[in-house]
C-alpha cells in the first residue's frame, strides 16, 4: 500500500498507538549501507522524542531478515524495513495476522504484491508510485485498446454474419471463440507488462531523506543531527552512483536552504559577566 508524503504522520501515529496502547513491539531492520544507517539514526531520534521502545537489527542478507520474521511469526509486531524488503514478496515472510510492515527503501522496482498488501505500508515521495504507473500503465492501456479493437471487429463480423444468415446457429460459438481468444491475449499482455516492470533495477529517493520528511512533519527535524543524517544518506547515494547528478543537486538544494535557515542564520549571542552582549553578525 502506498503511503504518500501527506500521510507519513498519520501512519506514524498508528504505529505509536500500537506501541503505547496495544504494547506492540517495534523492530527496525537495517541494511548495511550508509543511507540505511543514517535513516536508522533519524528514527532513533523520532522514537526517543515519542518514548517508543524499539529493537534495531543490522542485516547481513535477506535470509537473515526472513529468519527474524519467522522467529516472531506468533508475536504482534511492527516492522520498519530500511533499504530492504521492498523488492521482495513480503507475503512470503510475514504473518499478516500479527505483522505490520513499514517500508522505507530506495531499491526499485517495488514488488507488486507489496503494493497491493493491506498491512504493508510503502513510504513514498511520489516517485515510486509514478514509476510503477509509468512502467505498468502502458501495458494496461495497450491491452485495453486491443481489447476494444477486438470487440469492435468481433461485433462487426457477427453483425455481418447475422445479416447474411440470421438463422445461423454459429454466431454464439463465434462470440465464445472471440472472447476466449481475447482473454488469452489479455493474459499474455499482462504477463508482458509485468516482465517489463521487473526488468532491470535502479534506485529511488534516499531512505534517510524519506525519514527526514517524517521527522519534519513530527517537528523533530530541528535537531541538527537529523538534518546531517539526511544529507549523509543522499550524498552516499550520489557517491555510490545510485542516483543521477541532477537528482542529487535537486535534493541537496533543499537541504542547503535548511542549513542556511536553521543553522547558519541562527544568531548566536554571548553575554559577558559584566552583562555586555556583543552584536551578532545579523545585527551589523
């Protein structure tokens, strides 16, 4: 299930309620890359602010993540997956009756089963959803167009046959054959669209930046470390050639403004023992 930026806080409030009122534990599974670890540090700040106890587990592989789910299959649990899990079919890992999974992952493509799962929540700035629609909708549109053309030609053929011989008993059989043929074509095109969606891999927005967006909505982003962790995450992506220079510059520009407004332009005052306070730079 997609969770748009506007709903980040809403979904976090659900997690907080589960933890405070229903005593449901929170486990954070973190990939071994710098971006994921920066995102984990931001979540640690968020959880500390809202008195949420959690367990953080660094991952060496997907098999170790799956083992954690299997060990806790009978326990109610909220899972936060940082740069892991999005590309895997989590229905094969989780117990849907006991588990809720919150995904903040830059890996693409996202597994389709996760998108349609009721208890899997994919935090997205909008780009992942757009990518999914762009890579899957063309196939759907082509399928619909061919279906319409097939239906139109079938109707025209059947009408012509009916005009030539209205008493023919073959019309129903012809229509059944056309519908069967159309169903096969739709299934084939659906599989082709799915193969196209899964072809190749790439990266989306940094997990640390998505975590920062949540922190900003929760008024935790004023902490300087939260800001620097977000910058660290997006920079690691760029240095590892996971994102383009244009994407890096676009995101970095936002953080440059944050640094300027929240840190560099914040006046610092010093008061001497005699009560004298020298003017700050902004007062000159």
